[in-house]
C-alpha cells in the first residue's frame, strides 16, 4: 500500500529466561507468531518484519485497517 523504504528501528526481542520475574515488572509471555511493524505514512501503510522485509501483501487486511490511523503512527505487534 505504500512504496516507503524500510523503517530503521530496533524492536524489543523476547528472550528465554529460567523463570518469570518477580516484583513490579511488566512482562508478557512470548507466543509464537510473526513480528510485524505496521507503519502509517502520508500516502499509505507499510507492514514490515522485524528484519525490515516488506510483508504488507501477507497481511493486507491489517494494512487496510491501519489506513484509519493518522500518518506517522508506528505499531509493534505479533500476528
């Protein structure tokens, strides 16, 4: 949906730990999936993998929904 080049950003990566943290830590359990960064530009939406690969065509329904976001919004999630 957008011809924008890859967005250069570092995403947080899950890492294995022997046990869950205690105290006031915020965390979420890692579930297998595809890490995807929807990026709303002035002229469209680009969905890219954490390595920068364009995956918009694989998740077109998400790209269409992301068109409702204001330009400049970048989300990070797992599909």
